[in-house]
C-alpha cells in the first residue's frame, strides 16, 4: 500500500481545498467565478448541469424510492453523485461539500494508481515522486473538487493501465490471472460507462499490451498461460461492454447546454464504409467541441475532413495540438473567461514541455523496458487522437490529464535519477528514498 501518512496528508489537503472553494462561493467573494454551491462558473461549466441532475435524482430517490432511481436514465457519475446528495446533502446541502467524500475517494485512488504504476515500472521512490507531482497539479486539483466525471474516468483508466502494465512485465499463476483479468475488465467496463466517447483509448491500450505480451512470449519461447487468460478477459470486456451497456447508460451523452464534453458520434448508416464512418464520426465530434462562448480558445475550428487523405495529412498538426496546446501565443491572451485561466494553463503546459524532455531521456535509458513503451505509446496515441478530435483548447486541456499523468510517471524517473547528480537536490531524493 502507498504510505498511509501521505494519503492522509493528501486527503486533508483536498478537503481543505474543497472547503475553501465552497466558502469562496458561499460568501460570494468571486461571484463571477464560483457560484454559491462551489461550482466553477468559468473553469468547470459541466458541473452546474450535473449538480442539477444529481439533485433531481436524489429527490427522486427520497420521494419515489430506489426502483425509480434505478430506472431513471442518467450518466453513471451523476447517479453516484445523487447518492452523495441523498446522504451527506441532508446536512451539507447539495453542493461540492456533499460530494467531497466521493471526489476524495477518486482523488486518493488516482494518486494510489500513479504510485503503483511508478513502482511497477521503476521503483517505489519514483512512484511516490510521480504521485506527489500529480497530487499538487493545480488545475487537476481544482477540477477534482467539482461534480464532474473526469476524476472517476481517470481512476478507471489508470487502474486498467496498472493491470496491463503488470501483465507486460510479470508472470502470474492461473488463479491470480483470473482475478487480475477480472479487475482489468471491470475497470474497462466502468470507463466505458463513464466516458464511452474515449473508448478508442482503451482499445489502443489493450491492443498494444497484447502485442507486447505476444512479443515477450515469442522472445522467451514460452507460453505464459496466466497472463494470456487475463488479457483475453480484458479483451472480451473491451468488445462486449459497448454492446452490453449502450442502451442503459448512454455513455458520452450529455445534458442539454452542457458545454465541454466530447459528444458521442451519431449512429452509422448501414451502407457506410468503415473509413467514411470514421471520418464522419471525427467530424461530428470536432463540431461538438466547438464552444460558442469560448471561440477564442478554439484551434483550427475551420478545418474539415472530406476524406481519409485530409485526415492523414492533418496528423502532424494533430500531434502538435495534442502535445503542445495551448500554444505560447495563447498563454497571455484574455480568453472568454478571463486571463487568469490562460496564465495557469500556460504555466502547466510549460511544465509539461520540460517533462517531455525528461520523458525522452527516460525512453532512451529504458528503451528495452516494455512497460515504459506501453505507457508512452498509450499516452502519445491518446494525445494525438485528442488533437485530431477536440477543437476547444480548454476541453483538450482537461480531457488530456490522464495521458499527461502517464508521461509524468516516465518523467519522474528522470527527475529522480538526476536528483542524485545535483548536490542541493540530494536531500529531496533521500526523502523519497527513505519514504
């Protein structure tokens, strides 16, 4: 387990931050930024609608009973939030304080997954360093206090990546492999239910894992039955979850007027070819991420794909957007919601520019480590896909967190290694080692 004292410290920090944001809203200290319930008016537009839906669903649970609550079609994360409102909301009200126990669970779960990923791929010290960086990442911290689906989706994806990374690097008995495969299948299914419009990221991660595992078995001239069973269970979930839960959970469907979530593409026509379908779905999703109130934050909103050639030619630009947006020329421009958000996002993006260099050093040193390549390829392909699909820089910034976290794990290995070579950083390195 991660060091309990660090989890307790992180929990206290998160509770204090959530309380501070709520009080700022309650006393209307920043009335144009945070409302009286603690919802972000400029940085988390979705949370206002999700609060309304969760509050209505909690009311149905109290007045009409569990059966009506269960039969009401709502996003899965909203259903969880309604339970928090139905319990803690009786005392605290339907605000971010009432949903804090749920958000805190997701936050600590994310930090634990980061820690275990770092320990699995490198060492316990690297895992602790990576978790510490993610734990104090400013915008992620603020978003994690809101009534949004991002934290739960990130937790599910990181849990899946932890399972996949273990399958690539270790060998499991048949009994343990069934448990591990079931855990991975559950994480994948919950990710589909929560953020089905990013399902391709799961398919890519599973495909890369299968290829790396097959390559390992060929290289070692050995069939690793336990690991193979586990990956088959996860593949089965990846193939069956969309068909099984499509009609009941509405993944990717968002309430009217919700601003910044990638919408699901419309259903394909029966006669459509596969590439025609792909191009149309990408076009639909690009259109869905153009935000009228924040048009100044859109990147290449005029770009249209009329065929496969257009999309292929755009891939280098998509990679630039996925990795480097918002670009430096946007950092000091006042957007639709003011200058402060642009400045903070600029600082974080600059920090990631430095992290990319550290990732490069890590890839070179660990070039024979399949687990490193799994994390990098999943993160890189995910960010290129977002650059291809997401037009609005604000939406891209938030949705990209999970891929940045994977790269932070890799960058932390370089940072931890370099600490030993810089005298005044040795004390910090020692603190992580002794922990």
